[in-house]
C-alpha cells in the first residue's frame, strides 16, 4: 500500500517542516534585526583577538568538564533509580530533579554556597580535611559543582526515561538467561543509554556553554569568562548588536561542532519492531547491588536536595504570608504560570511536530535530537534584542510583550521537550508503523488509538520540563518586562536588587514550590493514564 | 479550561495598547517599585500639574540607555530618569536628548553641576560595606584594602564589564592610583573572594555571610538601620576619599514638545520629589528638601574628599581602564 504510506508520511513531514519554519522565523527575525542595526550604525566585524581566544578556550573547557561531571554520575544515578521503581518517596525525588531548572542562577548559586561555600554548612568538615580554613569553592571547582547541581538531575531524568523505553521482553529474556548485573548492564541497559547519551550530553553541554551568572559568581574572577559574558557585555555596556550577533554565531558554531562530535559517538536506534507482549518486570537484585544503589541514590539525592533545602530554609525565614497577599506577587505568579503554560504547550507541539516530521528509521537519528539543542546556544537576550530592533518602527508593544516572551521561552524549552518526546516517538513509530499500515489506521484514529496512549507520558514530561524552564526564565523577560509585566523571577531579582533579600528568598521558595507542584501534577496525570 | 484562566490568558496575550498619558517617564525598576520613590513622586506631581504620568521601567540605568537606543527616535519617553554620570556622555551622543532649559534652585551635588542636558536628582558614594560581626578591624583606606594580602578578610566585587558599581570601583582605584592602578588591582586580586555580574549577587553573598565585605554605597547601612533596625552592617570610611555617583534625568526630543516634561524636571529638583528620595531610593537628595533628613543619614560615612571623573573622561578611557582591570585580575 505505497500510496497510503505516503499520505501518512506527507502529513507528518509537513508538520515537521512547519515546526522548522516557525523556529527559523523566530531566529531569523532576530538575526535580521541585529544585522540591520549593525550595518545601519556602521559597525564592523571584530577580529578574533587574544581576549576572545582565551574566552573561547575557557568556555569550551569548562563546558566539556561540566558535561562530564554531570552526565557520568547521572548514568549511575538514573540506573539506580530505574532498578528500584518502588522505594518510598521516589515520585517526589523525581519531581525534585526538575526543581533546579526553575531557580534563577543566582538563587541556585547561593544555595550551593550555603553548603559548599566559605561560610557554608560543610565548611567545618572540609576545613578539617585540608589545612587551615576552607577557602570556598571559587574557581573551576565551583563552576563544575554548580553546573552539576543544575544538570546532573536533568541528565538523570532523561537517562531514566531512556531506560524506560527498554522493551519488557528484553528484561524477560535477561531474567530467563540469568544474566549477571554487569551483563544486564552491558546487554540491556547500556544500548538504551548509549542511544540517549549524545542528545543528553549535547543538551547539558549547551546549558553549560551558555552559562553566565554561575561562571562569573563562582569563577572567582574574570579569568573565568564565557562567551555568553562577552555577548552580554557587547549588547549591554557596549551596545554593539553586530558584535553580539557575531559572538552568538561563534557560540552556535562551537556548540554545533561539539554536537556533531557527540552524534558520531552515538548509534542509530535499531528500533524494536514487535510490540511488547510481556509485563514489565526487572530482574532480581542482590543485596550487594541494593546496598550500592542505595548509596548512589542517597548521594545523588543529597547532592541535589542539599542546596534546594538551603534555598527553602532561607525562604521560610521570609514573611511568606505577607508576600502571598501582595498584589505584585500574585500578579507576577499568575503571569509566570500563564507564560509557563503557554510556552510549554508551544514547545511540546513544536517538539512533537519535529519528531513526527523526521521519524524514519535509521539514519541521522542522533543528529536531529542534538540539532534541536543548538537553539540553546542562542542567548534569549540576543533573540529579544534582535526582535526589538526589527519591530522598532512600530515598537514591540504591537505584538504584545507576552507573546514575544512566550515564544522565546518556548524556543528555549524546545530542546528539552524534544529530548523527552523524540525517543518515545521513534520507539513508537518503529514498533507500530507497520501494524498501522496493515490495519489502515491513520490520521486522527491512529493518533487516538495507537500514538496517544504511548506518548502521553513523554508528552507530559516534555510539558512539565518546558514549564519548569519557562518558570525560571530571566532571558526574554529581562528585555520586555516592565512594572506592568512581571514574572516571579523578574520580581525576585528586583527585590534582591533593592536590599529586600528576605523577600527574594521567599519568592525563590514560592518559585521552587510552584515548579514541584507542576511536575508532580503532570506525573499524576501520566500515572492515571498508565493505570487506566 | 476555567473561564477565569482563559480571561487571564487573553488579557496577557493581547497587546496592551499604550495608555494615553500626559507624560511618559522611562526609569529603572526599583524606582517604580511600591516601596520606591515612584508612587509618591507620581502622586505629588499629579496633584501639582493636574495631569497623568506613566512610568515605564526597565532593570537598571544601563538597561535604560539600551532601551532608548533600541527604540531610537520612536521612543515613547518624554523623560528618561535614572542614568548615572558615567552614562551621560554616551546618552548625549545618541542625539536623542534636548537641553532641559531649567534653572534649578538649590542643587547640592558635591562638585557642582553645569550640564545642560541632564539634571541630577540624587547622589551617593561608593563604599566598602562590611559585616561588623566578621570584620573587627575594617580597612581605613583604599590602600589598606588593596594591601591586605590573601589572608585578610575577603571582599565580593562586581564586574565592570556588566555592572555599574563594578565600573565605579575601577574608576575609584584609577582616581586614587592613577597609572599604578594595574599594580593595585593585582594586589587587591588576592583579597577578592569573587567577581559577580551585578550588585545583587555580590550583596547576596554579603548578607548570606559568605563574603564579609562587599562593594556597595555609603548609604547601604542606612537601609539596614531604618528598615530592619539592624546595626550589623557598616561602611568603612576611606582616607583617600570616596567615588561619587550622581543619578540624572533628561528630556528627549519628544519630551521637548511636551510642556509637562519641563515642568517635571523643575519639580524634580524641589521638595515634592527630593523629600521622597532618601528613604525610598536610599541615596542623598540632590536638590532642595523641606523635611529634615532622618538622623541615621547624619551618622553615615561622610567622605573627606569626593572623587570623580568627568563624563567625557569616563567615555574616553572606560574601555582602556576596564581592559587594564581585566588583564590584572585574570592572572
């Protein structure tokens, strides 16, 4: 039935193309705005001087190391989480993994320092290990620590999702063959992990590559400077849109190069052609492995929860009741939630369209996932400034600042959403395409009967991660925010900037709690479906 | 979806049409916050002029100038309020401002005021603020701060590439050390805990106890004393003098055609505006006041000498001085 198959393919390819067009338009518009302004003001392209060379080298070095220290432990952590699907508090622990995403970098950095800092909780212990007083973690170690705090949980969550795609039949087979834990890892778990690693690695790499506040605040001095700092400087203090665009281009090129490298390490998904028939049941776990996993889980959760607890403790000291009843706080909370909801839906739709447009077995599977992550190498503030310049004759108010912020946030969340949706979509496509074709199932019916049930949970995960990310965003809002259009992080920074540290801490707690609630809610929705 | 939620969504996503106001003032965020000077100033001026003013606020002074550059001649601003003297030359170079034409009475900015485009509304001095529970012998001069060595109490400073106080410290060191500034920075580097992108991050490190000293303003302790009843944080007087920061406002080309704009600038240097400043913006009033200053302000560090460069000097050398800082601090 070649015609039927083609008609299915065309519709999907069209939606993928449409999604690409939306992304290209958003980025292209910004680029056009910057370039136009650059040439209008007679700017010239700057050379690649010694300063830029040093900054580029440091940017790459810290991003590569940060990726390593985030992703490698995440493999162990995700595996331990996967092997123990029923321990007490597991659902809450999983929700906790999304919480760092919603925290503004400065809040997270202060949380990390509350533990590891010069005057941190662990300082006495660390001081007794070395000689003299604990100097704090400033320098590369501090940057790595904070990046791991942000990205280890993220990587673990996505790797866990990858492990969940291992068909139940493989587990049954492993059990029947009596494979040892090591053999199981090598033959069952590793292939799934390896498929996901390039994408997850690229995602983490992008996030560390474009890190700004963390790098400056914990880097200890300007020797630790990333390209993102240079971009910000070009746009802010020097107001040189052309240079900003140029540096952004350099950053995207670096990110692209790394993504390519990673994609070569990955393998194309072989896909499981037959739908699973057996119930999901993992092999028995010996006491030794249980103890080891417990230790890994304890360390991993402690590492993530420690700074979060410090943030929560500082927040509880604030006058939360008064904060809740303040009009600006309630308005900002409403704005934040609406924006997060809209941009998460947008990002998820885009991710779904991209996945469906490109789903063909074999080939450059790894590349598409990592390609989406490239969007992250474009700083939101650059997109914002570009659009501002492009719309200038009629002022940004024409399109509505909320619309622009939501679109930019959606774009930034897209790589996360794509990460969540794509593997599941590919697995589903390779499992069901033939069956659907032979049954003549397509369009809405196929979606309702075949795709929706398997994609519901990944889609909800995409939604909740995108929402968490948008909730914490400070990039787009920095340009379009005003006293009439504020989000919670915007309000938080504004309080922090006028001595109201306690208010800021309280807002951070509210922000984190809102994020947890969102993630738990989406988890609940996904679960209800699984039980139905 | 619930109808209420739907309503919020629609409201947020429809372009909010610019409300017709008689006077539009661009300023920074903390000016218009409910605890800032904005609300009171708005009330006072509106009773005087029987007109309606609208504030549009962005993050800070630098963002303010950038917003103006982004909008160019299409800006809706009549008045831009909240640039500091270091940005004045650059702001004038945009060609978007017009002379204010106001003869202000009773300006009291240290060093006097002659600029014809911008008028000052408040001023303050940069200072090293310390936690008296952690620092028993605070530095008495910039020299003592610089030469403290690696074992002395650490300080959190801001990056001059991204923040106004950061640039302030670069200018301060330059004003005291002149061409020997790079050596001073190399020494001070041993004492710097970290360099943050902005004031908030450094001050957060300070109030969380992580940094015992921070670069801030002589007026910072006034906030803690008046608003929190807390005497723990103090500013250290430096014998070489303190670097001055003056905040100014100016009128755009659009504002030049609006009679309320000039009236506002005249109002700004008088008591209806100036009385509000000290305990909302935590700076010193630059014009005539009627209410006496809170006694806490009398206790603050009063610099023996005021240090400052002209806007033109800053505009000409800023880049070289920041590069110098970068070079010395990157080792």
